[in-house]
């Protein structure tokens, strides 16, 4: 699979052809993993995490947690000049599912716009990870994506507000005359 952290979602599909594509991402017919393939997929991401570590010059650094499982995941992201995610990393501790999901999420969102990330669904992610295995731990499975979506949304809203160029308001305290 090359260097850890260097894979995009489309490259991941080449290595795991049984993965169903996210809506609007990837190509091919939708198939699903059997239980053993899902286990191997999760263990691979857990034992060989992609994009794990801090990210220099991140536009987003947001921590999310799951108190029920003691998972704490920080998602870091940087947008390129083209408005697409140029780099996404994660840091944290947690169970196998939360760590594997964080690794996988960093791969699938590379090159997406803020709108594309916000449009991703937890249901699609659960399908990608292997519904049969992760449905007993949906909060663990969706922690990284939920954290990233919140960070991307906040970044996008701040960027839009900055670009709106609102006229200054009068703050001299005087009432209408």
C-alpha cells in the first residue's frame, strides 16, 4: 500500500476492492465485506495507522471523545488553495474500532472539499468499516468522522464570514436621533 499516510480513498479502493464506495466518491459496483475481510481491514488500520501524528500548519485541530469507551481522538486538517483537503492527520488513544476508523477517515477525505466532508454520512462510514462488526460500537466507529465534520464546518463558517466583508457597525452607543 506504499507509505502509510500516502493513500487516498481511490488508492484504498484498489487495495480493498470489496469496499463499497462512498456516495459520489470512487467508482465501481457496490459490494460489501464479509466478516473476515472486515476484521482484517480494521486490524490493518489499527496496527498500521495511516496519517497518525501532528500536522504542521493545520487549519483545523479539534478533539472529540467517547467517555463510554475512553476514546480521545484529535483530528487535524489543512486545506489547499484549491479549497480541498490537502492533508488530514489524527492523534489519540482508544479502542481498536475508534483508532482504525480514524486512520481510515484520514484516507477517504483526502482531496475533498468542506461541503463533501460535511455531506458524508455516518451510515456510509459504518458500511465501509463493516456494519456487522462496528454496529455494536457506533460511537467509536464515527468519532473521528464526527469530530472532523464539526471542525470542517466551523472552519468553513469562519472562512465564509471572513469573506463576506460585512460593513462595520456603529458601536458609539448613541440611540437613533
